């Protein structure tokens, strides 16, 4: 069985082989890894920030009876969807 350190090393080696960054110089590897981390952080942040609102609007659009506590449900969903 792998322990945590061996598993992390194995996964990082696989990442290097798949992305072909194992043939780059160390400073280039750090630059590429930093870029990937920034992109991953931005995707994670935007998912946590925007996705709940989109999911709520989608659920209101799909099952309007469950959200019937709001007045003018059809108008509210249309406003949230951006189509007035």
C-alpha cells in the first residue's frame, strides 16, 4: 500500500509526465506550476462565488412550484435569467 507521501510523489510524477513539464528547466516548471495553480484557484473561487446563484436560478426555473412562495414567480425567474 502507498502511504501519503508516496502517493503524492506518484501523482506529481504522473502530472509531470502527462503535461511534459519534466523536460523543462526548474524555473520553467515553477512558472508553469504557478500558472496552473492560479488558474485552478480562480476556477475554484468562481465556482464557489457564482455557481450557487446559477443553481438556485436553475432550480427555480425547473421546478417553479417548489419556489412558489415568491410573488410573481414567472416574472422573478425571467428577471433572474436576464430575459424580461
